[in-house]
């Protein structure tokens, strides 16, 4: 899976995307985590198990969503990759509403 990760990151960089949410070390960790399970394709349970290692709910959610984007990319050429659910952790970003805007 490491070759697929490298190709994916190279493509993203070439098209102007920067992966600020998930540093290269995390991508490497994902590839090694899958390799330890002798998996060459994205599997839902493996993606969830790997994402759970994030220290906060927000990070776990972001890790899983990143794997989902990666899986969608890989499924174009190989539908053997599973597509994990993006809302598995039920995390939702909340933004504060500026009170002074509500008064106007």
C-alpha cells in the first residue's frame, strides 16, 4: 500500500493540494498498519482501527475522512478497496456564533 500512498500524495501535490490535516508520517503509519495486517487494499475495519489511534475525537474523525478520500481515489482503478463510512465517529465541527452579529 506504500506505493499507492506515495502515488496519491504525489498526485495531490502536483495538482496543488497540501495535506495539512495529515502529515506524511501519518500516511506512512497507515501503510505500515495495513501491511502488518497483510492487507494491500483499504478495508473498513482496518481504517477505523487505525483512525482510533488518534488522540482526540476530532483527529480520529479527520483521519478516517482522509482515508475515505484515499479509498475513493483507489476505487477508480480497483473496486476491491472498501469505502469506510465518513461519519463513523459522529464528530461534528461546531463554530461559535458571534453574539454581536445576532443583535443587529
